[in-house]
C-alpha cells in the first residue's frame, strides 16, 4: 500500500516515520519532505507542492491515502480538491479549516456554540484597536486573524508592547494579509496544554495529552515561537479534566461544525489554558496536529497508525482503541541561529545519534545538498525525543542525545518538561 504525507516539518517526519512501520506499507511518499525524510530508507521525498500536481501524482502512483500535516494546504483546499477527484485524504475541508485559518471565525464559532474561551473583539482599524487596548489595559493578547506560521500571537504584558503589536500587524503590515485583521483577547492566567483528537466527521478519538513550550528561552522568557519542545503525557490533564474538556469543548465543537453544515474531519487541536481551579478555556483551534507535540505523541503510539487512518477516512473511529507506550516522551527542539525573527540557513549538521528504543530524532528545517551533506533549512531544525519511565528520565535521554549533535549557532532550551517535573 502506498501513502502520501504532505508537508516538510518535524510533524510530517514523525507521521511518516510512524506510518512506515505498518507491515502493509509498500511506500510512504513525503511531499516535499526534508533532509531527515530523505535519509530515511523507508520514506521517499517527492518535490511537488502544487496541489493539482499532487493529485495527479496520487492518481498516477495509485496512492491509497493522503495525510495532510501543515495548515497552509488545508486552508488552500487540498481536501476539497482531492475529494472532488475521488481520492482518499485525511484532513478538514477549506471551510472547516477556518477554525484555524481565521481567528475571527473561530471566536465567533465558539461564542455561538457556548464553548469556553477568552472575551475578545476583532479590529481592522488601527485607531479603534489602539483605543480598545487603552480601555482594556495590559496584560492583553493580540492575534493576527490569519495564518502567520506561529508568529501571529503577541502576549503583551505592557501597554507599550500591545500598541507595538497593533502597529506591527495593522499599520506596518509586517504579517501581510494574515495581520490585516486582529483579534484582541483578554489575558487568561494559568497553564497551557495541547488537546489533540482525530475526527471522522462524527466520531472522536482522543490522542495522548501533551504540553509544549512556546517561549524561546529557559524560564519561559524571550519571544513566542512555534514551540521549543514538548512532552507527553501532560500531568496537568487529569482524568477529570480530560472528561470535562471532551464534554465542554471537543464534543460541542464537532457537533457545532456539523450543525453549521461544515462537518469536521481530520486532526483537531485545542490549545487550552487551565486555571488554578482546573477549569479550561480554549485559546485557539488548529486543524492539524501540533508541532512539536506530534513528535513525542508518535514516539509513544504503539497502535498501527495506518489502520487508524483507514478508520478515520471510513468514518469508523468509534471501533478502534489506541495503545500507548506507558513511558513519557520528551522532545527538545534545536533551532537555528536567529530564530524566530531571522533564522539562518545553510549551517552544517553532524553527529545526530542513531535512533534507539529510547531516543529518536525528527527533522524539520533540514535538507541534503548535492554533496549529501545535511544542512539547516529553517527556524526549527530538529526535535530530539527521549523516552523514559519518568519525565526526568525522558529528559535525561533527550538531552544526552541533544549534546551529541553539532550545529553552529544552535538555540535550545535546557528546561523542557519543568512544569511536569515540578508537579
């Protein structure tokens, strides 16, 4: 059986790596892939990004199923296109992907369906936005309405920072169309967690819980990033909280989308803020798996992912149960010099340790040059995942491997998992 994974990041490497372990797999194509998927003998990179050309490739190669990793092709309608051509694909339609591609759509949806979230207002006029910030005060959160590759959220702890974010998005147009509208939200104190499920339009299959680290530096300092590391499971998501999130957020979202005539299929990611009383509110929705959360989640999954995907496209997720490695998986991101604002590319990467049952490295911003050298090619370069019987042991495994890798100018955090260890 042939499978196509669309994307080039660490999330896609992890998904393709896991799918390739199925005994029924003939070939796993990754489009366009990265240096890590190029080096993996079980994976085959395809240098195609045009959606119509991808559909042509799938037809020509008789690919049985396509799995979409990143948000951009989903927002562009890859699922609509493939379904129109009778091709099996797992992901949300362009209309359903608005839960991620438009913050304003998501906020309106949550308010309409009584899904707990922060109070907010949407602005396209900078004068009105500045006035609203002065009225509300700081801390306050400013979000670009559209997709901004993880750079569209500013948690402003001061009025000066908040006004600067409005100028950056609305006046200076630094984020282009993505920042032409902004959603301004109340600041929610608490602890973040990632809650990811698979949805087949009706049935919901929760994945293992996880938690990531957004800030660039130790002690949660520095700018927000796409994520500097993650671990699974997340101790903060107790069985009681898990049940409440399903009841108050996930099920109403899936039912609400169906009620609105936009049934949701695909990975659904709810970014949660959990207060000191154990109540969760929705910070955002993503219509795909998180990155770097996918990497530790896939490292723990014991069930055949191909089989799960087949149930997902057949609408039978209610007939399957997932089996997980009891150990904790903890992933540390190695980022390029200059990340997140101006990541440097072209640095040589060497001495990545070979994969073991306790540690595996997933590639994100890497490529193989003509001389088969591995070079950096993006902001987040690698995610090294360690597994252990405790968070501390998984952390030790991951950092032991991290310290072997050579990458000039590398940036990384040394405290991934600190919240779980503190608990």
